[in-house]
C-alpha cells in the first residue's frame, strides 16, 4: 500500500472516530444516567454494574446510529421541516434503545442468571414500557436537534453560536452584515 493511500486511510479513520465519538459519549451519558436513576428508584446498590452495561450498550447503539447515518437511511426526511426528522429519529432510536435493553435483559437471564436484574424495571409491562419510552424519546430530542440543526447551518457555525460568548458572536455577525451590506449613496 502506498504512503498516500495509508495517509488517506488514516485521515478517513480519524474523521470517522471524530464523528463516532460524540454519538457514543451522548448515548453513554444517557444510559449512565438511566442506570443511576434505575438504581436509585429501585434502591439497588450495584450502580457500578449498570455503568459497565451502559458503556457496552452505548457502543452498540452508537454503532447502529453511525451505520444508519452512513448508509443515508434518513434521506427521506431531507426535504421535510426540521422538526420532523428530529422527532422521528428520536422516536425510532428510542424504540431501538428500549429493544436493546429488553434483549440485554433476556440474554442476561438466559446466559448469566446470577447477574440478571431480577428486581429490575419490567419492560414487559405496558405502562412501564410507555414511561421508559417517553423518557428515552425526550432524552434523544436534544441530541437529534443538535445534529439536524448542524446539518442545516453547518457544524462550525452551530459550535460558534453555542460556545462563543454572545457579545463576541453578535459583534462578529454585525461586522459581517456591515461588510456585505450595499453601500448607501448620499443624495444631494
């Protein structure tokens, strides 16, 4: 393999990691908080165990999200108002996340019954499933809002709007407007 091809592959890998990492971190944070919440609500002492599963689930979930984006599964939403892809993706990935949780619990009960969460949240109960689904849906809305809005206005512009002091940002926009505004002519 040539040096140029290796360099191109390395740059592509770095690009993929940079795209994958925020997805993983958000999902891991979300699952970690859910694990802590579950432990507190159920008065369980094994908070750390939930964190290990949160990392594994976040990796799997982020990979599914990443692959879906790479294959352009969501192009159907490209011409729709911004709220449609945000809510649709939050709903669909919320369902996926709950399904992954149910599969994880079933696998634990089957292969490692001693480690299964026997007093856990019963996702087979419709009321509990709807409650967990609603929380998951709501928690994914900010994530998809950020991603969709970044696609609309650009990642760099959104980061500037979010992470630059407002007075600096407003002053920068005012200067850009003044530079692009047509010069006014003075009539005598």
